[in-house]
C-alpha cells in the first residue's frame, strides 16, 4: 500500500467541557457507524479500490481491526519480519486477513470492539484518525455520501501539524487548506478549498477523485 496508515502526531492538550463528548465515546460511535455501513455493502463493493493505493475495501476494513486482533508481542514479531517497516507490515497483514476473513467477520471485529481501548502511536486522537480516515478511504472511493460528524472532524483538523504532514509525505508548500463547510484553515499561500473531511484526507496524504477540491493547487492532490 502506498498510502500511509493514519498515525498522526501526539494529540494536543484539550480542555474537556461537560457537554463535549469524550474521545473514547467518539471513537466507539465512529466504529459502530462504520460497521453498520460496511454491513450493507454489496459483494462487489468489497472488491472495489479505495483511496489507499493498492488496497481494496476488504483490505482497508480488515486493517482497521488489526489492533484488536493481534497482541503486542505478535505485532512486534511481525514488525521484525518486515524489517521494522510499519507500512510493509500493515500491508502484508491486511492482505492476509482480507483473504482469510469473510466480510461478516470483518464487520463483527469492528462492531464488537467499538469500545476497545487500543490506540496507535500518537494516542487517542490518532485512534480516532485511524478510524475516520480509513472510513473515508472507503466511502469516498465508493461514492457514498457519508459525512463525518463535525465534533469528530474538528478534533482531527485541529490536530494537523507540520510533523504529521511530513509523516504522510504531503507537500503543502505555498498552500492554504481552507474548508468551505466550516470555519477552519491550515497553512498559508494559495487557497485549496473543499469540505473539511476532504481536506483532512489531503493532509493525510490521500489523492481525491476529481471535482472535490477547488483552487489553483488542486491538481497536485487529485488522483490521476
């Protein structure tokens, strides 16, 4: 897979207000909603390509539950086998799991672990990003009109930083990401506009289908 798995930089400190949902509840809700959506996919959709280059829907969905199904010692062993390359390890395991598990088993692994405390490097915000971005990898590629709830989206947009952008190999030199559906922007330069969730995908190194981004720099971030 050429697209990186979503492990943003460590989460910033946030003041938790009584009315603000916790990160744990947002993660659980995202997993449940995605599991319900995946359960309704047609057989041919499971074999469709995603925004993760080289991965079909079944590989992305299987990868989303990897942290629940593998122990830390197993992950460490698999990482050694991959020569310490996280993305090579994730690619091999996703392909093996997608071949071994049925769609129903993949959906169950996500739904049954909605409240699992697993988190990737970077903490709970990274855990939310892992689920949200991979969910968008699938829904955007399939042309499904799913909107990530704004509370979840803002957590991830507010966590975008230069370190994370570099991690995903994104060149935003001279570009300002500017959402056209909420009050948010990042960077400076020529505006690249789109929905907040589409700009999140840009920051996570995804190339989007034509027509979703606007502004002079858009061709740099659109799939060929």
